[in-house]
C-alpha cells in the first residue's frame, strides 16, 4: 500500500490552477491552428489570430488569458491501492485552489451561497469529482471553467422515441442558442445516457478528452463528426462574428440508461479551454 500526503495534493492543485490560466494546453493550440486554416470568413480569421496573440501574451507574461478565471473543476482518479494520509482530501483540494488563486492573482468568482451571494475571496469551493481506479497513483485533472460557457449548457430528458435525430436536434439547438455568449469557437461536451445527474457528468467529462480526439467507438465517432459539421453550418463563427468555425470539436460520452429514458446533456466550453493534469 503506497502512501501519499494530502499536502502534495494541495500543492499540485495550486500549481495546476495557475498553469491552466496562464498557458493554453497543446491540444487546444493545435485545434486553433487547424481552425485558422479551415475558417473561410476574413473576420473569423482575424479573430482567431487575435485569440492566438492573446494566448501568447498570457503565457509570456504569466497573466490570465481570460478575465474569468473560472470555477476550479478538480477530477481525481485515485488508485485503489493508494492510501492518502495527513488530513482530509476535500480540504486539501480546496486549500490548493485557494493558494493557487490567491498567489496567482487570479480572479475569485465563487460565492458562499447562490442567494446570499457573498464572495468567498479564494475561489473555493472547488467542484470535486472522484473515481476509484486500479493502481496506486493519483491522477489530478483540473479544468478552470468560465461562467459564460457553463451558463449556456443544457440537459434534457428526451423520450426514447426521439432517438438519435431528436438528440442531435437538441444538441445543435443548444449550441445555436448559446451563440456568441459561449465565446466560440467552442468545444462541445455531450453526455448521452445514464440518468439525470450521470448524464451531466458524462458531458463534463467529455471535455477532458484531448480536443478533437474521437470516441473510440466508430459509430459514436461518426456521430461526433456529424454534429461538428451541423454546428459549423450555423455560421456563428469565432466570437460570434460570423464564420465557418463555430466549434473546434464535439466529444460524446455515453452509457446505458433505463428503458423509459433518453437523457442528453450539453456542456459547452469556450475557446479558452484551460485544462492541466498531473499524476502523483
């Protein structure tokens, strides 16, 4: 049984939330470079070049690439042969988020209560997701997700008779309604199946995949491509100013569901898809 002190978790989270806000991950950089070659509208091309300039400045000057430095989503894959010692894991993750946002001078956007709305002043609480996996390692994945794209996300409990065509219609309509508010070009995470809460989690986890990496199931990979083509026909374009690249990728995650149900969730991510990971 391997032991890992929770202080190491806190330190790792603090580093990751800063790096996520300062340096765009390679998969997103590649997707944006490809988008520049695919974008047909002159205004869209100009916007994409400005976005790349913005990311370059953020990295070189270690400043946030967006003023909304996001909610800290922390995904923990904990090996079943790992023993975490030294304190409470949830407290350690939140301590790391607080340290990272405070020392990195990142905007604190989290409130203590959805109605009272008093800022917690350290961007906690984090949204923590835990999976138990084989092995004795701890993988930490952090996504600092902005409010604009999250607010455009939707979930719908469709009747089974809706089938794929009904699911596709709901997904495309959700992206169309988001328009410029989700800061396109977007990455669209889709969850299909499970139940009400599991479906939403599938959509969020879909965003953890490297941008443009297809679903390993060929049938679902084909549906991802079908959706991407339909979404890019909407003409929303980069930052909503028109163009042929509204989305960089569509990722779908699926699981089984009840015979009476067809849950579909759409979790939209903006072009500043700020994600980092480390294995301890």
